[in-house]
C-alpha cells in the first residue's frame, strides 16, 4: 500500500506529464504550420450581360459571381449572407434560372444573362413581386428580400413551365402555385427576421399573374 507522500509525488508527476502532453500539439502546430504560399492571382476575361447591360471584366478566376456583382459592378442589391450556399440572400437569375451567386465563379458565365434585384423593377415602377412584398409587409430588416424576390420570380417561371417539386401530388396535372408549393420551393431562402408568413402571402397573391 503506498504511503500518502508517494501518492502526492505520483499526482505531481501525473500533472507534469499531462501538461507536457497538452502542450505537444500546439508546439507541433507552431513548429510546422507555415502559411500556404499564395501565388499571384490568375486573371481571366469574362463578358456577360447584367440587367440588360453588357459588362467585360478581367477578373481573378477565384472571384464568385456574387463578388463580381457587388465589388466589381457595384450592384450591391444582391446580398452576401452566409457565403456558403445556405441562406439564399445572394440569389440571382442566370439565363432564366435562380442560383446562389456565392457558389459559382464569375468566369463560368461567359455570355450569360444575369438579372439582379436592380434589374427587376425601379422605385417608380416596382415589379409586381416587389409591390406585393410592400403590400404584405414581406420584410423587416430587408436583408433577405432581394434574394427572396429574385427567387420567387424564377420560382413562378418554374411553376408555369410545369416543373414539379417534392410536394407536387399529381405529376400529370398542371402545377398549382399553392401555399405548400411556394413554401417548399422557397425553402432555400432563409429569413432571419421570420417574415415567412407575409412573404408567402405576397407570393400567393401574385401567383399566376406577375408581369
Ligand atoms: Fe449565398 Fe448565403 S450568401 S447562399
Ligand atoms: Fe430580415 Fe428577412 S427581412 S432577414
């Protein structure tokens, strides 16, 4: 049976060893971690249309479409939320399809036609979807709103084209812009203010009659 002084020594030794072990990964990391070498940016020419205007850019190939719109063309209506394809704030319409502009590189869109919130309506002549959002209080802070509206506009095009969703019950009938369909199809657009019920009301109101 060890006496108490031996036990105390063992505990001290144990603590010294434990402390040394805890420090090892950090020492190893600092000894080996070197910043990855950063090469000079590779520039590439790309030309596309945004809201009906042609733009030609010579751009770092790593630039996302979102950053090209915001930082190079100064179209800041398109918002950066998560920058990881999870919130929908950056939704724009490219060649008729809604996409998360944070998940695609600008150089992939040579000759594409891009529509952002700035191209849908103006303060004097709102797009019907924008007017419906105003009527139904479809926003609070407004940060998600450009993405919601671009997404909603393209969503109705998908419904009119007869493209079914996960909740479409009858695949042989025309798709109806029901509240259930809208909620499902808009599930990629997050609203941190929780204005969902008003957003859906606005979309149900204009479903099938937007310009
Ligand atoms: Fe693109 Fe969130 S910023 S999905
Ligand atoms: Fe604030 Fe949607 S209105 S995030």
